[in-house]
């Protein structure tokens, strides 16, 4: 067997948690994990959408404890390794230790693209626990290339083995991706990953750009089950990249089976690019705000696009879901004044 | 009236801002600034204003203990234990602004004088000072099963100490939400936002109460508590009105600082130093009154 050109990392069971309103059941996770493992996917992620410890009023409570889900997923794997997401400020080191006890083998420590230095202790712990350890730079469109390089170097200096460029808002266009990945390729020694959102229908094009620029870890989700309009669709990505002549190491039919026979069956809605999704990509808003914005718009009787555009203008970062309700309330108050 | 003499260990952002607040107190007298870098801005400012500036850390302070009655520690959680042991053994009152949490938590409008007998008082965290009064404002009306706070601060206002101690922030704040705020279970989230111009500190408190209802009482209690905090942080404000959704109560806040050493957006740093100064001021008032 020839060597894989890159690793495809599936995030359906973590990013998809947003789209599922954090309601994954153990059965859903087991079936998906089993299918991914059988298809030859080497890494996939299981956590609350906002990472370990994300179960909260702010982001939504997990229906089933994420540790149970991680344990169930690990239990189904013969070859694949389970990754967990950890966002410092939300999750803490103890959460990671617990996740490792139940079978996690990889950790992706995520910070806003300019704040890598909050993650030093978590990256160090990942290495200490023998995990494949990743630094994950979120909202990477919000910083110029030099800043992305500077922050990636910090992650590398803490011990990260892979650094991700993460397009959390689905804002980037292929040249933005090429620029960032190429700059990293020139300036850091560790491997480079890319994570897309499809809010502007650019996820596949951006993924191709990332691979061509030298990314060796690329994220996708089955049936695009992720926040906002979802991620690069894993099974489609595998097909496209094979056509481009890369060796994905994936069994396409088996991957399609888990996408269509398992994941599609439990999805709460199709992963389309709705008006809100489009505006998120257009104005650079964190994709997991989607369903919260819809709820706030309904509660306060305001247009969800107005909320999203304002959040973009305010330069909201990942995790600021509370700001959505604050902004919606301010719009409603203004509207009331006009009407009076 | 006799004033109590104040020493501050840590000549960084927090310690320097605190110095200006001590100067405004009627019961405290700024005396000594302790740092470890003779070139630090805080030490220079202290010396310029006529205070004793010690640049060899706790060792230097231990040689001149008669200069202080109360010592604030604005260094880091890792350094605090040693400082506290040395100072309390020498009979000094210690007010801890690190998240070390050796001593009991103090949040002025909730339990200002409760732990005055203790040698070491802990000021929780900036996010704790901003939100725990609100948790208490709800829990004194109706039992709170769970309270969660989200503190969003400008990246520029989070120094290297906060960044290295982010887990300690989360853990200490969660504990204090329970112990001081009165929630059965607490959780804390902190978010750094690098937007320019820097954002004013924002805090959200979400609480799950025992049962629906009592909305008017909760709103009144919250508004009353806001006034209490405004006595020492005038820029502490509600954004909109508390929101109710079933058993969930959501309170939105912003905290604008006094602009002493930091620009006003750093309400997170301001509320910490203002709360610590408030505690020391009251402590001084009581100690000088009983000794008079």
C-alpha cells in the first residue's frame, strides 16, 4: 500500500454537535465511529461542539455526557484514533485527562488566531500524556498572514506537532488559504492542517488549495454535518482528492455508506447554505452562532441577518454566543423606540 | 485618624493600578511598592510619587516590614503561597489578587466583612468580581441550581499572568460562584477578544433557578446589587434588562474602568483593584477604630 498523501480527519461527531444542538446519542456515535473506522479514516473527533467542558447554558447542554460518547467511539475503533477539542477558557486540563482515560488519543487545542499563548499548558499536557497534539488557530481569516505565522510558531514552541489554519467563519477564498498555508510551510517545521466551513460554498475549493499548498491534515464532516453551512463534505472530498491523483487511503464506498446510511438518517435538517449561513461567510462570523442567532431573532422579533452583520462589525470571536442575545435585545429596544 | 500603611507586591498592571486607588482611600496610606525589575514602569511611578520602591521582591520587603500593615499580592498564583506564609507569620494582613485562593473568597457587596478575622483574603478573579454579585442577587430571591458566567475581555487587558493562569481562572471563579454567589453548581468561561479599538469588559450571567416566577423580585434585586457595585466601580452597568426563559435567568453586563493606570476598556482589571481597595479600606476602618 502506498503512503497516504495526507490524513483526512472527520469532525462530524464534534463540529456536527452544533448542528445537532449537542444531542448526539451513544447509538449515533457508535454507528458513525464504526463506519469511519471501517472506511479507513485514521482520525476523527468527538466532543461537545465547543470542545471539552462546552456543555453549558451559553452553548447548549450535551444530551449525553461527552465522556460517554468519547468512550463509545473509542470502543468501536480498530485502527482509527479519537481526537478531542479543547478550547482554553472553556475546558481545563482535567477535562483532557478524563478524556484520555476513556480513550482519546489526539487533542486539538484551539484558540482565537491571535491568542495562542493561553494554550501553552494544555499543549504541554497533551504531549506529556502521549497524545498527538495539535494547535488549532480559529477564525484565521481575522489576522494577517504574518500574525498567523507568529502564532503558529508559538504553538510549535509549546510542543504542537500539527498547526491548523481554521476558517471558522467560512469566510476565506482559495487565495487566502494558499497564502496562509504556504507561509506556514516556509516558516514552521511541524505539519499543517486546514479546517473549512462551507458558508460561501468554498469549502472544497479551499481544501484543494490547502492540500496543494502543503497541508497534510484536512478536516471534513459526513454530509457536511457541522456548524453554519457545515464543513467540507468528507465523502465528496475523498472522491475529489482521489480524482486529483492523491492517495487518501480511504474506501470511498464504505465512507459513503456511513454518510448516507448512518449520518443522513439522524440529521435534524439538511446542510444547505441558508441566508444566515451566507451572511456568516460574507461578514466573517463564527459558524456555531447560526442556530443561536435564529433563536435570538425569533425571541426578539428582529432580522437574523442584522444580528449577524452587527456581530461581524463588532469583531465577535468564537465562544461569544452571549453577545448574540445582547445584540438582538439592543435591536429590539431600538425598534421599540422607533415604533413609539 | 491613623491610616493603615499599604504595601503592594507586584509592580505590573494590577499592582500599579491599585496604587492609584489606594491613594484615594481615607483609611489607607500607600507606602511601599515591591517588584523584581528595577526598570519596571510600576516601580518608577511609585518612586516618583514618593513611595518606597523595593526591587528585590519579597526578600526586600521582609527587611522593612515596619513600613506596612496590609500587603496586597498582585503577582501570580504560583508565587503567592510563599509570600503569604512569610507575611502572615509576621502578623501582616494579606489581600490576594492572584487566583491562588489560599484564603477565603471576598466579593465586597456580598461578604465584605465576613472573613476579616482571617490573615489572608482572596479576591477571586476579575470575572468573579464582576459576576458573583449578580449570582447572589438572584440566589437571595430564589435558590439557584446552577449558575454560569461568561467574561469577555479585551486581549490587551489580559497580561501574561492571566494567560498562563487561564485554568486557575476558570476553576477559582467556578468555586466562588458556589461559595459566595450561592449557586449549587457554578461554571466559568473566559473569552479574549483582540478587536481594535479594544472592547469594554462584558459579562453574562446565566442562572437556572429552582422554579419559574419571581421575575419582578429578581429584577429589583439585580438593580439594587448593581448600585452596590457602582459604589466602588461607577462604570458597572446592566445592558438591557434581565431576560427570563423558563427557569433560566440571563443578565448582561458591561464594566468600564476608572482609567487610572489602564484605559477604561479594562473594566476587568479595574473591578479587581477597586474591589481589593474597597476591602482594605473597610478593614482599615475597623482595625483603626478598635485600636483607637
